[in-house]
C-alpha cells in the first residue's frame, strides 16, 4: 500500500490494530476471519510474513486462541481477533490463559448479538462477557478505544500489559471504530514504549515457574530454552503441577485476582471532559463517547452544566475515578449500545444516593448526539 | 468549510466501500481537509444494503456518523428510498438513472446520471461504476479536485489496475459535464478547490 509510507495517513481502526500489534512486537497471529474484525486478519496476513512472523488461518476460534497461547508459551507475542460469535467460542481458552498466566491479546470487534446477531452492525453487548465470559474467579483487562488513533495506542498498551502482568488482555472495539477511517499523523504514534516479559536469569534447574516476584507476577521461561515446567488449566503449584491443596489454591487465585489491581498505574485509563463543575455527567465509551462529547458541548451552549466520563479501561472498572468525578453531580446518565450492561456497574460505584439514568440502544444503530442531548435535557429519548 | 456529510449508497459488490476510502483519501490527504469515513454493509458480498459515510470539514470532526446529508449518491432504488429523507434542504442527490427509476422530489437538487450504463459502455463492466461515481461527484459537487482523486485512486486501487480505474474516473468526470447543466456544476462557496 503506497499510503503506508506517508506521515499523515488515512487510518482505519482495524488496520491500526494490526499495525500497532506489529509495532508492539507481535509476530504470531492465528484467527478465523469474521466481520467486522476481518481486516485485522487481512492486514496481519500481509504484514507478518515479511516481518519474520507467522500467520495461520485456523479451523475455528477455539483453535485460534489455542494456537496463540502455544506461540506465547514458546516466547512469541501473539494475537487473535474476532467478533461476538467467535469471542464466545474463545472463552474456555481465555480462562486457560488467565490460569496458566500466558500473555496474549484478544481483539473483539463487537457487533449486534446475541448469537450470530447482526452482521455487521455496531453494538457494545459484549462488555460483561469481556469481564465474566469465562468461568471462575479470574483477572480481566479490557480496553476500549473510541478513535482509530486510539486503537493504535491501546493495542500497544494491550501487549505491554499482557507482557507485564502475564495475562490475556482484551481490546474491545465497536464496529464503527473498527471500520472508521480518520486522518492520523503517524509521527504521534511512532516509538511508543514496548514492554517485554521478564525471563528467568537463574539456571534452568532452579527456576520455580509460578513463584511470583514482588509485583505478584512470575517470570516466564519460553518453552525450548531448557527450563522445565508444567502448564495446565488445573489449579497448580509453583512448578505448574496440579494440586488441590487449599492453601496453595487460595494463594494462587487471590494473587491472580490482585495482580491487575495492585499494578493499577498505567492501567486505569479514562478521559474527563468538563466534569469539574458538572451537574450532569454522561458515562459513555467507544463510539458512543464521541456522540456524548458532542452532546455535552451542545448542552453547555444551552447553559446546562454537563460533563463526560469516558472509561478507556473498562476492566478493571475505574470505580474510584468515576466516583470521584461524579461526587458533585446530581445526575449520572449511562449511554451505551446494549440494554444497560455498564449501568449496573456505575450504579454500584456511585451508590444509592442517586439513580443512574440510561440512554440505551440495541438495534444495530449507533446512539446519536441528539439522543444523548435529549437525555441530558431530561426529555424522553425515543429511538427511531 | 463546516461539516459536510456525504453518503454513497447502493448494494454489496458495487465497490462503494473502496470508493468511500478513495474519496476520503482525496479530501483528507491530498485535499488537506479533516475527514472521517465509516461504512455499513450486510453479511452478503453481493446484494444487500451497503453504504459509505464521509464527513469532510476544515475543523476537527467530533462525531463521525452522518445524520443530515449534504450529498447522497444512490445506485439502487432501495437505497434512495431509505436515505433520501436524510438529505438536508439544499442538498444534492446523485442517482443512477437505470437503477433509480423513481427518484424522489424534495427541497434538494436531483441529478439522474447514467453511471452504471457508462461503466458498462465505456469500461465494459458495471464494476467500474464506483470510479465513475467519483468522477461525477468531483465535477458536480466540487468537493474534491479531480487531481486529488487521481492521486488517491492511483494509491488505493490494486496494483496493475491503476490505468483502468483512472480511465473510469475520467469517464465519470466527462459524464457529469454532459448530463448536468452548466449552472448546476458548482464549487460550494466555502470550499476552496
């Protein structure tokens, strides 16, 4: 592509994701193309081989994530991308990667669901699935961009967090952001810091594969480097062998849960717009945040003191930050393209002193600025 | 130029996603405007509704989805029936004369243009219609220059097809000159060419 060499480029969300993955050091992609994520596979298939990487089209999404986990265990950064139906299939392996502490990046470009749903129309119906889709208590990190340039930044961050914390990281896009092109100055995105997982420095016989460091994260030996350990989805001891010792199991499960939260710095991302003096705060993410930004500005022109809280990190939920932003507001509105998945989470955080209001849509159309403005004005929102 | 909203609509297989990307690149990269471009299409690779939405502006674009169209291009009757109500008063509708047999009337300008027929006759295949569209849009709307479009086409289309696509673009530009009365060909005052 001739455009790839220019500093100012027209960048698509999905293409941004693929190119950022490469910049973050990803050298393995396994996937089963599904709209609206297909361009990620398409671009990876073109860019990975010349960069010395591997691209494999797998038989399904279960195998895709399995292959990525295998690559990562061998020391290679890996990614897969899908949409809701494939994300459902990946849940078992997401849990496996959480428990075996295998870094990997999973992109889910959300389309309308449930089931095969609405190919290829936008939705945000998988936000709770990104937190609780796989069974058991487990850590979850999910990042949610709202522009193609941010897709690029957050894809790099997703790899960095997954390497730093040895855990799967989910990039949650909606169809609009994934398919949207915008003008991006590539110089702004060049040379973002890239992190790589720590490797053991001790002799192979002395390495305890799952003994955590001070940050709660064990260092990771790539398979084939002579360090012998066992990898399993069963509860395991510090060498990776199955155990049902309650003390060991409790310690591991707690550590996994806490390792994301205690490494909060650089993880909790959010954006505030005009929240300082706001009476009404809109909580919105992904493409809906773009509509909300416009609605907030329009409301300000009318003299309504409105503000926007945009979570960029959806999981772990930036609850403390949201509670602080909403402390002085009398109303909080959640705008999302689902039937209220984050509304409950927001209500939990701000407490029962005020009822969360909703501006919801789950019909395959994006929420418009006008609809959010009506909600801010306290008028009935009638979706067309 | 304030926010200018363009929708290219028709059905899957007509090449409107690529046409949108090229128009966005022509306006944004070669024309120096702010631009966003989104698409919507169904699961079918042929048939099924398909649209490309562009917003072009001299200032940063806060919201990338079209709501009040300045320019609507329709290559099927269905897309015209669905979207013509979204045209702004004073907007511009460009409809294919073969597939849009019943163009709407309203407080907007309508140009019925033989886009698909030109693609078939001049290029030998209807699949070239997307490039013909771009030539027509450049001439009738003045939104982008033909030179910016030439550069964007050459950069975006598959290697080896540049010459064919450029010829289709020129055919569209020439077609607009033939079918649109001279006073309808305009460069909007706020757009610097």
